[in-house]
C-alpha cells in the first residue's frame, strides 16, 4: 500500500529578500522519508528602505542624481526579474491546486512581465547614461585598489622591479607624449560634450508613467514576488525627483533659443550611434523629437544617415515598423501604373477624367511610399520634405475625386462645370501650399491637418447642393450613390488613422510583434485608401451618363 502527496509551498521573507520554494517528494510508506528540497535565492542588492536612497539635496549634482536613479531602477528590475523567473522554473510543475492559478497562466503572466522588464531596462539604459562623476576622495580611491605592501624607501622599491633601460632608450619606444595627451584630452572633451543632462531628466516623467504601469501589472496577480511596498517605493522615488527643487531649477536653467540646434544635433548623433550607423532598429524614445510621430509604436524604427542612402533603399526589403506602410501603397501603385500603359493593357483604355483621376491616385500612392521610406532617414530636411510631398499627394487625390463628380454631374451645363473645376484646381493648389508651411508637419497640429484635408473634401458639398437645386435631391442622390462606398472607405480609414487603433489598446507583447512589420493603424488606413481608389474608379464608369444629360434626354 502506498500513498502519494504532492504540495508546493511558496514562502517569502521580506526582511532578507528571500524566496523559498518547497516541494514534497513522492513517498511510499515502505520507504524512508525523502529530504525536502529547498531553493534559496539571496539578493545581494536589497531595495532601499526609504527615499533617502536618492539624494535630492541641493548639494547633489545632476550627474549624481542620474547615476543614483539609474542604479536604483536597474537594481529593482534585476531583483524583480530574478523573483519572477522562479515562476517559470520547473520546480513549480506541480504548483496546481484546485481553485488556484494554473501553472500555464502563471508562466504566461511571468513571460509578459519579463518582457516589460526587458523593455523598461533598455529604455533606462538608453536615456540614463552610466556616468560616474561623483566626488572622488583618496579614501574612496583606496577602497577600490588592492592592498600594496609598505615600501620604506626607493631602494627597496627598486629591488622589486626589473632593470629598466636608460631614459633616452625609453623615449625612443614611446610616442610623442604632448601629442598623445592632446589627443586623449580632445577625446575626453568630446565625451563630456555629448553628455546632455536635460535629456535624461526629461525622461523622468516617462519613467514615472512606465513604473506605474509596471506596478499595475504586478498587482493583477497575487504572486510571491517580494514585499509589496517595494513596488510603490521606486515610483515614490521618481515622483520625489520630479518635484525636487534641484531638478526643477536645473531644467529651468536651460536657454532654449541658444541650445536648440546644438541639442538637436546631439540627439541625432546619439540616435545614429544607437542604430549603429543605420544598421540596427531603435525604439521610439531613442528618436529625436522631429521623428516622433506615434508614441504608441514603440519599437522597430530605422535611423539611417543620408550618406548611407543605399541602406535606405535596401530597407524597402527589410522588416521594420514602416514595412507595411510602404508596400500597402507601393505595390498597388505599381500595378495600376503598369496597367495604365496602353500596350500592356490595350483593352483598358480610359477616358480623360478617369485617366487623370488614376494619375493623381498613383502620384498619391507613390509619394506616400516615398515618405514612409524616407521616414527612417536621419537627415531632417530630407525626411520633412518627403512628408510634405506626401501631404501634397493627398490633396491632389481629394481634388481629383471631387473633379470627376463635377465633370460628369455638369457635363451638360459646361458653365457650371468650369466654375466648379476651377474650385477643384484651387483646392488642389491650396493642398500644395499649406503642407510647406513650417507648422503643418508638427505633431501637435496633427488634428488640424485632418481638419484641413476634410475641408478640401467638403468642397464637394457645393456642387452636390447645386445639383439638388437644379434638378431634385432624389436625382442627385441617385447620381452620387456609386461614390458612397468609396466615401465610407475613406471615413473608416480616417477613423483608424485618427484614433491610433489598434496599437493604443494592445498589450506591449503584441505591440512588439506588430512593430516589426508596421501592422498598425497607419497600414490599415492605407488599405482603406487603396480600396476607396478602386471603388471610385468603378463608380466613374457608372457616372459617365451624367445627371444633367439624363434629365434633359
């Protein structure tokens, strides 16, 4: 006769930061009792017990604050990672009791948490430099050096050294010391020049939000991952740093007018270094401000110097967060352009309005593909120019769409047709001028850009209202009905574009997968634009008879 007992006990000891996992082994009554296995992990850097760990006194330098904050955050993340890694350990295979969390759920939660910790660690390492500029004293220096024997005199010291050549012979084997020292000093100066303490301190509010998000995630499951107070302690540390007088005074001491160009140049230089001269992808927080367009897309950014333009072209065939944004417009544009060549498609000859509409649509798609390709260029003027060209293409597509409705709707009323076509031309020119205004491409005016393009589309209400007055609302509605599907596609796509759905709602784990190919709201918007162009092209062939000609027939 035998019995089997299996249990898993998880114990935590807040005082010494220890996690114990115990599992009773199988025991037969006829065999001796097996020894219980115990696993202990002692963390060598316990979390600080109070806010005094981060010295925020006025005597502290920004370098000391940044260094202390970096050490505390990374230590906290390392401790959490070691604790949570135990949940994925094989020792918890039998940690399943009725009514409690299953091991699969625990492992999935642990994996998501570890990914959050890794992402946060990378951001901290990127934005809080590892600098050691604290006050160095003789005692501190001696504490980091090995013990040397006492040497009473120079003669005794020489007895422990090998014979050395004369000074003249030694100089012949050494470099030119003044030049060597000068080179080293220049290198040191450049390193200190690269340090911009405003950038790490500007990252502190973002760090505070990410720590609160991590704390919320940790509180979703009651698992033994250490003292609960430690999770809020670090958030309190960061909040204290934000409200400290020293940090506030330091940030206010900046002279933005004098430093804006120098600071922008340093940000570009750092981003290029993080991308290894355009070879590796970087995160959203690594980008200089002009390149930051969508905060919900956090990974997969290119940052390629324009001198390495071949890498920009090669990125067309590599995965990154603009991959789908490029090809959702590049491929349809190429197919329509090839199909419009007469000797390629002799049966697909189009009339002039349809041909003009497709020409402007292809220009819009190609300008969009060019912009999304150049979005990874580290040369700001080139990147911004391509973005403005993209806006121009959108403006002409809207004007051409309205123009086809005007042409076919008033083809038996040429005087009204010319009047409204001139209006379409003016809206197209307006779409050429406004995008090249300095404010137009700024992220804070994104909503106004949407309003601007909607106003171009609303110009179509004037000819439609005229049709309803000249004929009847019913006749106007029957004439415009083929265009309704394309209008719906434009509106649905615009909703995705304006609301950043789905990337604003998905978890960080799934966001990382989507960011590898750019599978977000912008790519969805592109798909709806392509669908709307195809639907409008089909609608043109249904509108060719014209509302006016049918009424007068």
